[in-house]
C-alpha cells in the first residue's frame, strides 16, 4: 500500500486488499457498503495510516497477499465469482484465497483464464487501448477462405461498432489462429457469425506473455515469478513478483 501523507484512494485500497477490482470497488462505494472509521466512504476519499476500512462490516488490510493463477477453463464453466451461478469458476477452482477472473471466456469456450486477488491490475489488463494481446485457436463450420480471413483482420461490424484490426493465421481447412487486442462480448463468435460462419470450437491459448502450455482442461497452476514480472512490465508496473503463491 502507498504510504504517502495524503493516503491512498479508497477504491485502490479496497482493490489492493484483494477484495475485488477497482471497478467493483467503485460500485460498492456508491452503494454505501464501504466505510471508513465507521462512516460511509465516498469515491474521492483517501485512506491514511490508522484508518479502519470495512466492506459490509468486513475489515480490510489494504495490502492482501496477491495471488495469480492460470486455469485451463473447461467448457460449461462460467467466468463469474457470483455464488448464485452453480458453475461459477471461483467455486470450481476452490482456491483458499479470495480470487476472481480477469476478463471472460464464454460458457461454451475453453482455454486460458487468469484469476487473481489483485484488483489493481484488472482494468489495465482489459483496456483495449493498451494493445494487450490475447490469442485463440478457432474452428468454424465452413472453409477459411482468403476473403473471410481478410475481413476478419480488417474489422467486422458487431455490437454497434467495428472490431479493431487483428491478426489471423490459417491452421487448417476450417481452423485458424486469431490474435485480438480487445474483448467484446462473445466477440469471435459474433465476428464469425457476421461473416456467415459458426464457431464449433474456441480455445484461448495466450494472454499477453502468459501461455496455456501443457495445462489440461480443469487444471490450474500458479503464475511463475518470471511470468508475473513480464506481465507487470507490460502493464507498466514494476512491483516485482513478491507475494505470489
């Protein structure tokens, strides 16, 4: 936690505790569920040494030990921490730390998913303007023609916008490797559908410098110190790899 006289912004303090992302912290603050010294906190409030912060009455430290794990998410598992979803990914992993998924893979997709207790990196990882690459192996129900590949790479109109340019490499008659720098809702499936094709298999194999490797569906492992350093360097953070589990 920052130890400056002016203190730490409340949403950052909550996120650094490993409770949730900064965006989620903003929502909790707006709902009046975050308190500083027993009084509801506001978004612009700062937490100084000696102050007590709670969420729904639960005390936070502001400096929880950071956990970063990689999961090969199987099909059927839902990328949410919501306990009302019986197939939520957090219960599926069963990690003792309070973790949550970074980004999404839809229920019918599989592959690499990062889960962490570090709420401070979530928005930076998901920001399309950061150019953070995610790589996928995709199979569709019709041949991958040069025209299809060119239109995918140029950008496809979906969800009232046009997707950002991407890279595509054909790997088989009906399969290709795709590298994106954004993550719209069901983006790849919607792009293919807009071009007259349906996705039959979708697997994410890379998030920036993090790779799926030999992880089998349902398996997870800790991010290595080297991987974490590389990830934080790309995000513009040089916090080292201390605190990984």
